[in-house]
C-alpha cells in the first residue's frame, strides 16, 4: 500500500459522518461482522474470541482512529501497535482490503444518502492511511 497523507477536508468529513452514527455504533459492529463473514467466510477462523467483545473492540478502534485524526503522531503510533497485535491473530496483508470493503459497505448502509461520493472517498483515504500504518506495525 502506498503511504499517503490526509487533508483537512477528508478528516472533517470522516469525523462528522462517524459522529452521526454515535447512537448506532453497536449495530454497526453487528452489521460489520455479519457482512464480513458472509462475504469472506475464510476470515471467520481468525476470530476466536467472544464476538460481543470483538464488536466492542472494533467500535473502540474506529472511535480512536477517527478521534486521533487530529493527532497524527499518536494515531500512527497507535496504528503501528495495533498492527503488531494483529500478527498473533493470524491477520495478513490480504485481509485488509476485505475489512476496508466491508467497513465502507456498512457505513453506506447506515448513512444512506449521506454517504455520497465525497464521503466515500474520504473514508477510503482514511482507511488506506490506517492500513498502511497497521501493516508497518506487522513488519
């Protein structure tokens, strides 16, 4: 993956769109894993822990990742550490596109018409940014 920078507008769009989902985050976790396992059943064995806990961890990670877009140094460090932890779970680079695609699909499902082309592009950029630093941590 190519290292990139995020612009202010992308950060604003992602933070504003995520904030709109605050009261539905648990449902997003549910929908995310349902969609991920339905579309990519081969990744299900990677998730050996309690799925209720896993849903909460996913939402916590997204919350932190969105919030730290305002503090890139802390964000990059947190993502690198997260990547290191994912090694022991058996995560590989080829899993990142599956997760990204699923995240975007679920965001579209929950934001509806508000998930326009600009919002899609902003989330794609942010996810790519997150993935680059997680992958760095896995190396």
